[in-house]
């Protein structure tokens, strides 16, 4: 049941990204082009996600446990440290240059656009390298 619900949630997320055209890097680049032909689509997608999260998260957390797991796994870190800032900056630069973040890039693999494949390969290589650096290997 857990695997099925993950598949359904991932499929729904991917469809939402495709319908909102967030798998199209020109949408993200257009959003970042505040001095040119600014595209507000990303703001609307983020506002929709925020509205759902802000309204439903308190209701979900009132439950004693999730439906398909023994406990909630919530972030515990509260410090803003150098790895967090550097990681966020690197993510932002990559997002701005490539026009993708991980979710839309994975959803965009079905588009057949070669740039998506190169981005995902580079993303996976970067994640592998970050894991090696973090573990000291």
C-alpha cells in the first residue's frame, strides 16, 4: 500500500508539473527575467502549493500518526549554517542556469527533450559527488 500511494502521489505531482508547464525550462527562466518579459506562472504554481500546504498541514498533524507509517518524519534542524547556505546558493544557480529543479527535471524525462537528460545526468553526478564529499571519501 505504501508503494502504491507513493506511485500515485508521484504521478499526480508529475502531472501537476506537466499541466502547469513547470517541466518547460523557459517558464522558470521567464520567471527569473524580472527586467524583461517576466512570466508569473511560477508564482501562481507556488501560491497554489502554499495554499494547499498551509491549509492542510495543521489538519494532518493533528493525527497521532500518518496513514501508512508509524510516525511523522519532520525536519528538526533549525540552524542556518554554511552547508545550508552554500547548498541553497548552488541549487539556485543551477535552477537559474538550467531552468530545472529535481522534481520537474525527473518529470520532464518523458518529454524526450535531450537537455532534460543532460540535466538529470549532471544532477545525479552532483548528488553522487556530494555524498562522497559528505562521507569523507
